[in-house]
C-alpha cells in the first residue's frame, strides 16, 4: 500500500511544481507597489517642505520682530497677540495676506467694542460670556463679514470678558498688537524677506506638469501594449491632481501679491502675468487629458484598432508639457513646446487617416483639444491656436469623398473651442 501511494505523491508534488505560483507573483507586485508608494510619499513630503521653507522663515522672523516691537519699544509686558497676529497673517492663504491683516484689525475692533459694551450692561460671568460670543458671531455675519473676521471678533470678545477683571486696559494693547503683528508680517513679506515669485511658481508648477506628462507617457505605452490596467492606473493617478493644481494656483496668487507689495519684485510683473494667464489653459489641458485617458481605457477594452501614430501623438503631447515647464522655468519663449504640440496633432491626423473606431476618434479629438490648450498656455491666442491645430491635423480634415460611407469610418474629430 505504501509503495502504491508513493508514486502518486511524487506526481502530485511534481504537478504542484509545474503550476506557476500565482500568489507569489501577486505578493511580489503588491510589495513593489508599497515600496514605490513609500518612495513617492517621501518625495512628496520633501517637496512640500521645500515649498514651505520660505514661509516658515518669514513667519519666524515676523513673530520675533513683532514681539520685540511690542515689548521693547511699546512697553507691553505680555506681547502675546502681536506675534500671533504676525504668524496668522503669514499663515493665511498665500495671496490674501493684505486682506488678512485688515480682517485681523476689523475683527479685533468689533470684539473689543461689543465685549466692552455688553460687559457694561450685563457684567462678567459664564452666561455673559456666552451672550457676548453669540452676539459677536451673529453681528459680524449679519454685516457680511468673512470667516476670519467672525473668528477674530469672537476670540477677542472672549478675552475681553474673561481677562478684563484682572487686566486693566486690555483693549488698547490688543488693538495695537493687531496693527503691529499684521504690519510687520507685510513688512517682512514685502521688504525684509520677499520671496522670488518666479521660483515659487516654478516649484509649484513642477508637480502638476510632471504628473500630466508622466500619465500621458504611461497612456501612450499602454496603447502600444494594449495594457488596459496601466491606462486605468494612469487615469486614477491623474484624477488625484487636485492638490497639485491648488498649490499651483495658490502660488500664482502669492507671487502676484509679492510683485505688488515688494518694490524689489516689481520688475517681475510681466513674467507673472504670463504665468497667471497660463494657469487656466493648463487646468483645461489636465481635464481634457483625463478624457483622453478614460477613452483610451475604453478603446483597449473594446479592442478597437490602434494605429501606430496614435500612441506617438500622446507621447509627443507629454513631451510638449515637459518642454513647456522647462521653458517657463528658464524664462524662454516656449517655441519648442508649441512645435511639439503641433507634432502631436500631426501624428493624430495620421492615426485618423489610417482608421480608428468611436473611442479612437474621441482620443484623437482630445489630443487636438489638449494641444490647443497647451498652445494657449504658451501665449498663443485661442483662435490662432485652433487655426494652427487644424492646419497641422492635415488632410485628415477632409477625408476622400464617400470614404466614410463606404468604409464606415467615424466622422472627423474636431477641436472644440476652449473658453
């Protein structure tokens, strides 16, 4: 019996060795993804630190100066609110620091006035504190104040009610500290330590544009290999671009504020205007590229034809994004980026002439539209960009008479105007 069973056991072991270890492959892939994600997370964190380094130094300098001015020059024994106001101004959304300073002062004024008035009528105590805070919030909201003013008014009212019995003349130091903190924050931003606005924008633009270029490259390779999963991952990654775009837009607003407040940066205004005008088209290029990638996934799923020039067109589009970022960063006219965008359109025209299905025609149309967006971002007027795109698309604009009816070819894709 033992001798009879032994060969069967050997055969089972041999058959197990012959079957590929699917679990091991999946585990290895998952480990590699985790390793890649860890590297990406560390890179992102270091990039955020580099972006925030200038702000951190500005905030530290402003807090120190506010404390010195309030304590040493004005004789405030506890100058707490001056450095808090300075840091609060600098920590506000970049591009809104001047507004933030005004909001601090207005909020403090409302809190002081309302707190003193209600204390005079009602006295001090727990329920009086609740009434004062409620009244401060409702009053500021009634007059259409911003959230920052509402918070400052309520916080100041709390301090007035709780500290007035033990601290005499609290209102004047707090009001003066609001002026000192906000004013010194603006002084640091505009005069003492103004950031280079173009450097700030370039650092903020790099992640957004690199993300777009990278996912277009992945999509081009996925089309060459008909790899649906790679195209889907590119789509999911591109959908996570909200943080990159928000950082880019915020950096533009902050740079515009710096160039307005800082005399040392006034000569950068024209370059900043160019960047500001490019933000909208870049955002549209992101959205149109998302449609392109989504349709690429469907194209692969439906097993539609993929002419060789189609992935080449998407790869040229990715290179155009990289060239645009580089030429912006070095201050050059983005001529190479424009040329590469038009080359992407030309390859798309060749792909269309060779024959595409429904989703393929949408991909071609999105190549054209994204290329038009990038042309506009480079400084070309929308109408001129669309004209150049139509011309670069070539003879595919006018398919031979009767070809669409005879071969069942889709209608020609068009580049819709981008507003």
